[in-house]
C-alpha cells in the first residue's frame, strides 16, 4: 500500500520552535518578492555586503520559490554564487533560518505567521516610491493594510528613497507616526544603484542572453505596466490587451525602435505561455533596474519605475488608459501636471508621440527636473554602501537621514467590537471623536470589514489607526485544543497564557501600549488579545446587564451563553467599566464572583451626532460590468471621457468585432461603457450601441466542502449566476436569514469580475448561488463520509420552509372581488398568518416589486401608497396598465417627513422608537400596546427605526394587528443627518426595553427635545432622574406601557430639557481622569 507523505507545514514548525532556536548573529536572510526572484534592494544590499572584506564573517541566505532554477543567479556575478545559501520558501530549512537569522531583509512582507524575535533586526527596503495610493489612503479597500502594516511596525529599519515616501509611511498611508519604534532611513533606494552603475550595453547583453531579440542599432522602448489588482480586469484579458497594443506599436515602428515588454510579477507566469510574446517578454527574474539601464524610452502607467528611471534623464511616456477607473478605485498621489512626461490614453496617441518624441519631450523638461529633485535627489550610485555602513556599523554619511516617529502621546489600543449597527459602535465612534489627538495616539484592533458594516468603518476618525486581525493564530496543537475547549465550555479550567501573549505580540507587532481597552466586552475570542497584550494597564467595558445577556434566548438559541469565559478574563484587567452607575451596581452584584471592588467603575457613553459630510452614492459612480459584447450599430461615437459633452470621433464598426466592456457609468443623459475592441483600448461609448454576449467567468473550481452562512449577514441565494446588471435585478431562490440553521454543501466556486460566487445546496431541495464571502466555517468532507452524513442528518431534522424562487417585477394591479384572504407572509412560511381580506379595497390601485414561488404557488407582495400591506395569491389579482413612478418597499424619508407634517397639522401625537430589533428592546410589546392604544380610540402614529433579527416578525405583527396605517418600520438609517432630521420631528420617544446598559438612543432623543416614555428599569430610571425628564411606566407590561403613553399624551406638564453639553463635559472629565490615573 502506497503511503502518502504529508506536506511540510511551516507555521506549526515555526510555533513549536520559536523559543527553542537560538539567534546566529552572523546570519543574514534575504527575501525579495516572496521569493520570486533574487532582485531589488535586498540584492543591492547583499552585493554591498559581500564585496566588502569587513563583512566576510556573515553568512548569506537567500529565499526563493524554486532552488533548482539557474535563473536565481541571473542578476549576480558568478564569483559570488558559492557564497550564497539558497533555500526554498516554506521549507523546513527556510523556517529554521527565519528563526535563527540575526538580520532579516525583505522588500515586501514576511508571511502572516512571522513574528520578529526581540533580538532580531528586521530591515524592510520596500519596493518603490508611491505613485498609487497606499494603505489607509485607499478608501475602498479597508483591510488591505493588514499584513503590510503588521510587518512595517515590526521593522527596526525601514528604507525610504525620499521625503514623499517617508511622509506617506508616517502619515496618512500607514499612520506609523507615534507608534513606530524603529528608524526610517531616508537615503535613496539601493536598487537604483544598478541603474546608475550598469552600462546600457551590458544590460542589453543580459536581455539578449535571456532570449530577447534586439536590433543593436535601434533605440530600446520598454513597456512596463503595473498590476491593477482588485479584478478591475480579468488577468487573461490584461495579457491579451498588452499583446494587441504592443503588437500594434511594433508594427508601426519596424526598423525604428525595439519595443519589448516587462509585465508585473503577478502576470508573468501567465504571460510567458503566450507565443506572441516570445523574444519580446522580459524574463521576470531580471531585475527591473537593470532593465532600466538598457532602456532609451520608458512607457509605464502607475508603476514606481517611472521614479527610478528619472536618474537616466531619458523620456517617459505615461500610458494611463484606465486612469479614471484607477482613481475611482484607488487614487493617485500626483496630479497629471506633476508627471515628468505626457499622459496618454490610447496606443494611437502613443504612436503619434513616438513619431516625434525628440521634439515633444522638450515640453516636459521643467516637470522632469522638478521630479528629479523631489524623488531621486539622494541617488548617486552609493546608496547601498551608505545604508550598510549605517545599519552594520552605525556610520552616518552625507545624504543619509534617519527619522524616529515615537513621541510623547499616550498610546491607546481599543477593540470596539465588530462595528455593527448598534449602540456600542455609536458610543465608540463618539468616544474616539472627543479624545484629544494631541495627547492620545489611538490604535483600533478590528477584523477585516465585512461589506455589511463597511460604512461604520468609514465613520471612524481619519486619526484612528486600524490594525486588522490577520492570519491563523500561532498556537501549538495543544494550545489550540485548550483554546477551543474554553470557547466550547465557556470556562477557563486551563489557560494557555503563553500562547495568548505570543499571539498578541504577533498581531500587534510587538508594540507596547500604555492602555489596552476591550470596549466591546462580549467576546472571549477578542477579549483575550486585549487581556494579554503588552500594555501597562487594561480596561474592559460592560455595555449591558451581562447576566441577562448570557441567559437571553432568541429563536430558541442563547447567542451569549458562553459569556462566562469573558467574565473569567476579568481577573487580567485592571478596570471593569460599566456605562452607567446603575449598570455598575447591577453587574457588580450579579457578577460579584468575577470582579473585585477595586476593579469596578463606570463611564457613561458620550452622546454626539455624527453630522460630518457623508458622500452619497451618485448615479455617476463607476460600476464594473465586465463581459463580452457586440455592436448593435454600424458606427459609434468614441468619447475620451464618460462625461464629455462632445465625442472625439466617429468609428465605423462591424458585428464581428469583439468588444470587452470594462466598466459602465451613467452621465447626465446616457449609460456609458469603457471598451476595448479586439483587445485594444478605444474609449467610452454609449451602452445602447452594444448588446450583451456573455458573462465573463474568470475562474471556475469544483469543491467538496460544507459551510455555514455568516449569521449577521443576510445574503441572497441567487437562482443562477447573477449578472449584477444595473437595470435588472437578478432572481433569487431565497435569502440566508430564512435558512441559516442549515449546513450548505459547496459544490463549485466561480470568480466573475463583480464577485466570487459559490454554488451551494442543503440537499433538502434548496440550491443556488451566493457570494463566497457570505459563508464561513468550511469543512472538507472528501473521504469523510461520516462527517458528510452528520451534516445531512442535521439538515434533515432541521428542515425549513422557504421560497423556491423570488422574482422582482414591478407593476400595478387591483384585487379581484373574489379574494377572501391575504397573509402576513406566503402560506406555510414562518410568521405566516391568514387575515381577512374584507378590510382591503377592491377599487384601489396596489403595487408590487417582489413575487415568490412557494409550494408551486405564486405570491405577490402587496403595497398601497408604498406601505407594505401583506401577501396575496397571484390568482387573486388583476394587473393594470398604471405606471409605477417610485420604488416600493424602501422608506423614502421625504415621504415620512411629509406624513409627519400632515399629522402635525391634525394634532396627531407622533412617536418613535430607535434601537436594535431584538427581544431585550421589547418592540413586540410596543406594537401590541400600540394596537390597544388605537383600539381605545387614541389616534397616534409610531415609527420604529433600526434593524435586527426580529425585523420580519415585527413586520408581520404590524400586518396582523392591522396597524399598517399607524406603525411604520424605517429600517436602519446610516446617515446621521437623516436620522436627526426625522427624530427632530417627533413628539415622544418610547423606550420599553427589558434591560439596558445605559440607553444611548434615549439620551440622544432627550437631547433633541423629545419627551421620553420608558419602562421602569434601573438604567432608564437613572437617566430620567426618577421621572424628572419624562414618563416611567408603573408596570413593565402591556397595560403599563399603554397607560404611560396615554399619560404622556394627556399631560400638560412640560419636562425640563436635557443638557447634553453639561452631560458630555462631565463624561469627558471622568474619562480623562480614568486614563490619566494610569
């Protein structure tokens, strides 16, 4: 029987030997581009060291992906080959050297499991002057900094070629100011020494030796495009475009120029397979700066090579055909006017420019000179020697400047929770906004943002530095089992303290903080990292009656049943802080076995409305709808810009042309598409000139796994692979919120330009396509029939009724006279309730925007005046030809405000409840009480603002109580201005919670002048000062709430206005004292 050899896994070996392997003080490990090549600044530093006798005592280890290829040595003189130790990345040798090397030199990042030892010296050379936005400057890619920033903060020396780069590292790009304990060395780039020192002829010989065909009598034009990333374009299409456009230029300049191409390393392995690129594609192993020394004219886009090339004084052409897309997705640091060369949009423009480059390039003499002064002023061919002398001998030479970023600020580390739409998130954002940024440096530890809560991440102050959880934890097998046992049982019988300290060091790059604060206090998984971080003092917050939270049941489940593991962590915190005095008393009594009197304290929430200008999504936002199209006309107008009023020219076209649509955007009058024709970029055309040919599938892979839905996300399950077209909503099978108690067999994944999708089924009749990132907890079931059977059995005994198909057609209709019933949801689904249709008008015009197929029966979602009424059967309606002018189902705030104006004119009391739609907020009781209020003859209106797990049930309760005219769910409103504009129009704030930490929504409502009506719980009684500020229920039941509302309406007593400024001042003073006392 053939035995399979288990592949070596580097991380477990690294963890097991982390403290066992001693440091070799004469060992230097080099890694460039994740081991893809021996190149760049690490190579330049290596050559500076190995050529000087003073450093003969050092051993040099180079990391590569394949140690058996001769290309490893292509950039290195043969005399030095035997002085190098070559190891393959992720091999056992690699890990051993990574653990033992005194000096670690990298131009990018080490992997997520790497954690620098205290006695190691980490030198990061980075890999270019930033032209493209980096790190936190990329607004739409929060989380892309995760392993980069972690690596940079670990370094002892970070190399910077110029002040521009230093400012981006220390400032907005990576926010290293105040927290970075190493040194930035600003002295130029070692790699540019190659460009200056190597002769053009020697560099060209190297190219010819690597199978590039050159005519020695002709100037050399090199095209070096960067990698766009983020799937703006299919990599295969990128290569096809490069081939088509390079071939066009080569055909234009036969006998005039050598024209060759060097693609980004991410593309090279694919590109080298194309025969069209034989003898013109530069081998990826050849150092780019060596290529630059051979180059006479450089064509590039957003690549940092344009700055390196400045030392040659030769012409640069910027080919930025996708600049509009790139700036939309990522952004650039320089304006077009600052670039030392022309910015051209098509290969046709490049062709024209190359034809007269000697004259045309003179127009950029001034920009070229200024760029040299700004970006390459240190470059003299001696950068490598200067840096080596400083790091290894502490010799400071001319043209070398060092910068320390540490300062006097108090370093605070926060974990704020998952930044969901809740009071904890609002409280945290308010808190960080009032902290003095001249006094405090704030680091926020979070998970990589899910799209659901991305807007809350963007609400954080720009002064905040985000550190993201990245990679698998550095736990040994034994430590992992102990950790998982705690998570499962909720008790810490045996605590792997050393593992938690090691993992906190990895995540936080070994940084020492002054105070670490778990602001959430709900999760052992996250709390442990704060508890065992390297901080002088540690705080943990309590935002609620946590004993009640622990015992709370939602839909038969207890989501916080394991809070005991957090309680047992209190021992490792200096302060356990409640958000009100009343809550402190509750928690200290109920959780007395976990805390001491010295630990407990309270700090009320800061109340502030985030009314900063928030960008709204406009119709001109670029949408990426890549796919294959054909022309539907014989000629098209070509526009250089999507928003141009005039076209540039008319192009005659034919149906056999292959059109690639890269993106689409709506201008004032038309939907515009950015296109390539036969893989050559032309510009923008009107989408109406095109017809859709096929969806673009980039990658397709079969799987045999089982996964679960992320519970806090509601994900559509699509009937087929969605097109995500702007003018048509894709059909669904159902939504994950209705089936999240099932396990899902993942059969296939596909990557489209818009999303990564998975084909799933529960093997109980439900199947479809979902976004891959809606799933988690993947289990491999190949060769594990027992596991597959267990999942099947679970699904069998937990089957759910759901729709088989959901369509989104908008139309108008009337109800037939014969209709007898309507329903809260389609029959047989959860919360479905049969209602008497006699209350519905037979003459009114109703609308729908959603239809569901359930048990082979079609159901129509019913709206009247845009208010949800219920569901009816398809055979109970008769379609009409009336036009639908607005979208159903989405509450328009302008409509709400107009309603309220009418209610005010008629002296109708208007009430609002704001909060998470969850059992402890008691909105079910509120709706039942409001039904009694209306039945008693009181005419009043109630709005409920918020989202949560009970949304569907509350919506059905409104329908079943026939309250559609009296109660309206507004959903969650992201924009604070909109939220305030609605709340300010209300008369009363109804707050019937079963328990609260403090009740931020209550304080906010009071600060806006609303009269509060609350349940009688300690925290609300404290806020209302025993009824001084509003009405408190005499009993916490339905009758008590009805009576309290009637009392508030009928009373002529004017309650005092809550002084929010005085409240906040007292809170800020207390917060400052809490921090400063430590």
